[in-house]
C-alpha cells in the first residue's frame, strides 16, 4: 500500500484528505507542523507528500527543501490556499503546486499521476 504523508496545520483538511485518500487505497499519515513532518518523513518513508506552506513553526517551503535534500526523487505536492507562493523559487522544487479547493479533483489526479502506475 502506497503511503502519503499529509502535512497541514488544519484539522479539517486532515479529516477530508484522509477520508478521500484512504477510500482510494492509500495509507495516510498526518503531521500538523513542519518539525513533526520531518520526523515522520524519516520514520515512515512516504511515497508522496502533500504539504501546506503556511504553518506555525516552519514554512512548508523549508520543509520541502529539507525533504528533497534527503530524497530528491520523492514527489511533493504543495497544497496551499495562496496563489502568490507559486512565484517563490523555493516552491519550484515541488512536483505540483495546487491551490486548495473544495473540489479535490485536481489534487486527486496529481496523487494518482505519481502513485498509480
């Protein structure tokens, strides 16, 4: 079973994404802060990361940078409510940049592109 590490500080996002992706057959692990995400990342070795940018302890772009240093081939999807971060050069290291929406179609399609072969 493919593992997704979901990193977001909003509980509602975790509930929604967990339900949607477990229904599609993925194992979903949660982290609510950047430091927690980096620790879990090293322990569970996810197949894909869905990462928010705005978090209280560490910016998601910094988390992305550290994850890519450890595993450059790991697919990371930045999922944020803000369009403006797309211009940040650090965000370019992500494999996808998706603006959060109540319609999860774009996010689900991106996850499938990387995990369903």
